[in-house]
């Protein structure tokens, strides 16, 4: 394996990976190093914030940055790179007006200062709300098309070849079932038949979590993006609507993790008066327990509610049924600290020795007893000899990926994640963890910030880890952006495609 001595983030200017980028819409031929397997052919599309200023307006939070799509096309051992901004209404309006005009996750945008005092007053308190449509988090396939998404009710269909923005989808208005979708997770599950399952939320006087399913493409040319969509199950919130970024499936169940990071309805209703953003509307209640809602996938019934000591989770790794239990694996935090630490002033500030810029994620396994299913009465999870209601698998890993095609919802052995042990950077190393033995191997390089590692199965692969790992690595020393191809078995580097210039770090992506 290629191993290098660690370079502390304090010696690197990581602020550059959180700076605004220029579009590069035309494919750039990457300089190739090493040898990429001849069988590897396809497109890696990644999504993340890429524009943090609009005129004299600067955004506050990493999640506020306007969505920038990155495309790596791989063919015959060569790589090309291009990028393009999603043409959301937020982005288009910012170009039109020369400033930001939409509410974002961590930024409240005040009224137009050019308006007179009366226009500003009515616009601020009674004007129409600008849509929260900055889809800067993830991309996923639905009905044979590709969509950019965030955690609101909006999607944008994109062209996977040109990265052009094609169509806006408003689930709040267009979802065919008799519910109002106010938000949804950024991590829908795509089943083997092409169905898309996600968890949405309904705000208002009758709030609920709704597990929704959109069936696969039927081949009809006039089929709408959400055609055939239905609600599998609606779940009443415990104490106000909570924040959800992901959830998990097994072969027979859907598990929705309800963390005690909740929407304060009064902060929401008064946000124009007080000038607050979406992040300000959320509050952490340490007195509330985290709940696992278990739903029967086929019947649509909620069949169990298990509680655990409070924790926060962005990313579930996987879930599966074994030995009479539902095993739920996730990258967990003690509270909602990472949401707070993603403000740009923290991410861009120089790291000092001993300073903890980023909260520590803990890879945990929770075990839900299947013999207790059949009731929706809350049941605390059993504690082990250490007094914990979970098993700790590793410390310091997030942005997990697995062999999703073959092992999502099933027993599995390996997970690939991004890791930073010094608490001063979001990304750094790539780690492969053996969940059965606890052993792990690491890839890293000086000055490199590695993105989420995406697993691609080898066409003749028989083992779970037969394939490669794709990761976009930004090197702040060399001032390059690279697509790295690693052997999924031992993380040895096989090859890379390198382009000049540093791009903003992306969050999630998909290979097709």
C-alpha cells in the first residue's frame, strides 16, 4: 500500500477547498498516472457547494454554497473532468440581481436594500418566501434519469453528459399522494428494481414523517418523474418534526432514526422578524432519547419503536437482519455539534495544535430485537456490560460507502469511509474497515483531502470487495484535483487522473 507520514491540517491551508469556483463546463483531459483497469468505464457525478458569494453577499454555512456538479468520465484508461452549477432559482436569481435573494440553510438573506422603507417592510414580513431549492448535497437516479437533491422538497433533473439543468421537480406540489411534502432526506434508497424509497416530512398543524416510494420507469415517454408515487407509512413525530439526513433498509424492514434535533415552530414562524435561517430553527434536546421506528416494508405498518441514549447521525452505513436482530450501523455523534461546526468561518480558519475544529464521529452498531416487534410502545435498547446501548466499531469515520448493489440491507463485512483523526479537517484519509475483525487499512497522501470513497464492483467479482474505490482528491500542496482509483481490497493506488487547479470539496456522488 502507498503509505505516507501524516501532515497535520494545521500546516495546510484547507480554506481553499471552501472557496468559490469558476465553471469548467467543457471536458478537460486529465493527466494520467498509473493504470486504471480496462473494465472501468462510466461516469462519476459528484455534488457539493461551489459558490459562496453573490455580489457583495457572502454565505455563512457550508451547506449554503450553491450547487456545483462535478463529472469524471472514465473510458479506455483515461479520465476527463468538467463541472457546472445547477441552475436553481436561487442561482439564477443571484445572477440576475447580483446578490443573494434566497434563504439558505445557515444564512438569512435580508430584503433588497434598494427598496424604500415601506416596500422593504412588507417584503420582509408578508412577501412570498423564496424557494429553498439549492440542491447541493447529492445526486441519485430515478426513472432512468439523474437528479440533484438536498433536504428540501425540490429536485433538479440534470443531464449526466453535459451537466445541464433540465427540469425542476417540486414534490410539495407534484407528489401524487394526498400528503404535503415539506422536506425529504438527501439519501434516498434505490432498490434493485429501480424503485426509489425516501423519508419525507410534513410540517404544519398535523406533522408527520412519511415513507414514500416512487416506482421504476415503465417505458412510457410521457411518464412524469413522480408518477405512481405512494406513501408506504406515516409516522407521528415524538415531539415536533426532527432533522433527517438518511435512513436505512433491510430485506423486510425500513428503519427511520428520529434524533432529538428538532424544528422549533416558533423560531420558524418568526424567522423574518428575527432574521434567522433554517439552522437557527433547529434545537437539540438532550433530554429526548433517539428513537428507531421500524416499519414493515410490505405491509406498511409500524411494528416497533426502540429508544437509545441521545445521539446524532448524518449517515447510516447499512442495516441487516441476523440472529433475531436488526443491526443498524451508522456514523454517530454525541450531539448536533457537526451542524454548528460546518459554518465557513470555522472551516476556513487556521487550525491550531490541539484545537478541535470538527466533532468526532463514532461508528456504532445498534441491535434491535426482532422478537419485540409487533408493538409501537417505546422500548429501551438493552445495555451491554460497559453500560452502553450500542457496540463501538471504530472512531473517526464518516461519509460511508459499501458494496451497495449486493449488500444494501443484507449482512456485509466491509465499509469504506473518509477519516480525519486530528479533528481539524473534514476529510483526509480513506479507510477500509473490516466490521468482523475490527481491522482497517488506510490510504492518504501529503496535502490531500479525499472525498467520500465510492465502491465500483468488478464485472467478474465474486467477493464483497472485488472492485475499485473512486475518490476525488483535492491536493492543496500540488494545487490539483484528481480522480483516484484504488484497489478495494487493500487500498493500493492503481491510477489517477489529474487536472490543474483546486475545486471546492464535494459531498456525495454516484457512479453509473
